[in-house]
């Protein structure tokens, strides 16, 4: 063992700004955190002869938030006397150290170093305007580098108890509940606005890494056109990660897809906290069941409109065997449909990822994921990159709505745009936004000339013959000609 080790610990700080006066906030905190005679309590705890007796003494002493005050440091007297801190005169600054010996034990039994972060610190500051600022450093972020699920679960529970109390006493609502418009109404191009009052501060960098499953043959029951080869489109899964944790965007389709994604992700050494799905087409989420076997601490999530479509596709496959007939032996017998998200804001090592409800892509109810700190958008099938675009469900009116969806993403001014279907070596450039729009317009122009499926295919190949996956173009052309009937 090395005599000295250096471990970088990135702390997530919650900051609450409240109009409520300092005394009101401090009294409210002490309504949830008890103030026992700590010396007497520790003496009794030291005399305990069993864990049950120890735990019982703690329960009797703790406050309604499950915590007790260990120490209160009044930091303002020295500032009041300091001639170089004249603006502090008359204002309060208190550091409150609080905890629960049983909770500390539950963490440290798994990660002894967790003893450095519990008890917790709450800093309460009286603001010049008469309001109050409260700051709290989340314990879960401090022990994340140790990658211990059991300790992290205890830390998250502790953080939740503290944060619930602080939100209550400051009057700041929980993040993600301030905008009460339905998600259907939230299609504006910008990210979800962060609530005023509470901020989570992090300087951790965020990386965007993309896995691409290459084009491959599959068992296609359709009658193919002259020269048509049945292949499945190259598809992407994206890792958004900070120094210690990450999330995956899209789980793809087959067992092999999931196994390869998992092996790729594990090479980054991050804790995967969630797997998020951009839209309800099964080739973006049927791999979720297998991925969750690789990452059992994670869960699968999607916006409610995405969950609705995914659930419909799961039932559709039960009655038609649409997917299982095309990929026999490669799909789970019991698919895992993602859970519905209750917020449009996800945190990755303290950095925000916003869910953008764009609406129309190659299917209605599509979403994208915006990472402001990386100036990146993971666009799902709203954007394609050097791959023919799927128009099976998109008639001319929906193609116009699709173009508008791309405008919404472009309004974010991203420097990185990850398409749901992209060539293996293609760069994730914002130019793919305009290129996708041009493809949609060209398809409409060629389709409106009339003619056969073959004429539509060859007309588009004349314009976009460099793109991968012409089989998708054939599928789109057959659907478009059928819509004329």
C-alpha cells in the first residue's frame, strides 16, 4: 500500500436562498434537529451493552428529521470585530454540525472513510437584505468515489432527510416542481428553467462518449426491391459522465447490443445511475432488460410520452411478434419498459442534463437530452447522421413538424449533436441538424412528384446516395406510396 494516496472528492453543494429571516430559518431547523445534552448522551451511548440499547438511546434523542445537534459554531462574532469585514456587522453566520450515530455507523460499516463526512454541516447565513442563505454539502457526492452501493444508499437517505427539512424551513420548493405546466406544453427550445432559491453547485467536467452498433443483417419478412438488402441501421448509445458517475442514453435492441454497450461503459469506471430512453421505438429500449443485468443499481427511465409508446410496442410485439420474428433469440422474453420520469432535470456529478420534449421525430413523442455544460444534445431519432431517415410513420405534415423539432434543438446552439442513427465513423457535428432538415425536405419534394416506390428511392439516392442504410429508404418509400392510396 502506498504511504500516501490522493483521492479527488467532488462535493455537490445545495444552496437555498430564502426571503425568510435568519431567526425563523434557524428555529425551523432546530424544530427538526434536536438539541440534546450531547456530553450526557455520548456518556450513555458509551455505556451501552448492545446495539439495540445504543440504537434505542439514539432514537429517543434524535429530532423529527432523524438528526441531533453535535456542535454549533457561531462564526459571526469574529467577523463583527474584524475591521476588514465591516459589511458583516450585525449579521449572523452559523455552522451547524448535526448527525445521527446510528446512520454514521450504517455508512462507515461499508466505507470507513465516510466517517469524514458524517456528521453533516449546515451553514446558515444572514443576508444583507434580511433574507437567509442555507448551504448543505451532500454526503452522497462525497462518498461516490468509493463506489459502494450500500453506503451510497444510506448517504442518499441522509441527504434526503436534511434537504427535505431545509426546503421546508426556507420555503424553497423541491427542484423540478416549480413549473406546473404539463410536459405536453413544455416544448420550448430552451432547457427546463432551474428553480430560483435552490442551486446545486458543481465544477466537475462532463464528457460525451458515443458507442455505435454497426449496420447488420436481420430476418426481414418483407418483399425486397431490386438491389435492396435487409440491414438494420447503425445505432448509437451515449454515455454522459462526470468524474465518478454517468448515465446512458438509449439501450438499443438486442442482447449483443446490450452486452457490447456494457463492456464499453465499464471501461470508463463510472457508476451508472440511470439508463434513459429518447423515444418509444423498440430498437432504442428493448436492450434495457439486459443492460440492467449489467448495471443492477441503475434503473431505466423515459419521459411519460416515451413510456406510453414503449408500452404500446411491447404489447404490439406480443400479438404480432414483429420484433421477435425479425431478431429471433436475440430479445428478452419479458421486456423492461422504462419508468416514467417525474422531472425534466437529471444530475450527473452535479451537472445538469435537461430532458427536451421536442415532439415529432421519426415517431411522435420524441425527446432529446441537453447537456448545457458540454454544449451537447443527444437527439435520438430527431436527427440522423449519414444514415437514411425513417419515414414509415412520418407523412408530409409530420415531416414539417419534424423539421420544427430540429429547429428547437438548433436553438440551443449545441456544439455536439449525437444522432440516434449514425455511421460508425461519423463526427457528432451540429451540421447534422441542417442536413437532416434538408433530407426531409428533399424526400417531400421527390415524393410529391408521384411515381413508384423505385422512382422515389432512386430520386433520393441521386441526392443522398452517400448515406448508409438504403434499406430504411426503401421502407420509407413503400410507406409513402401506400399513403397515397
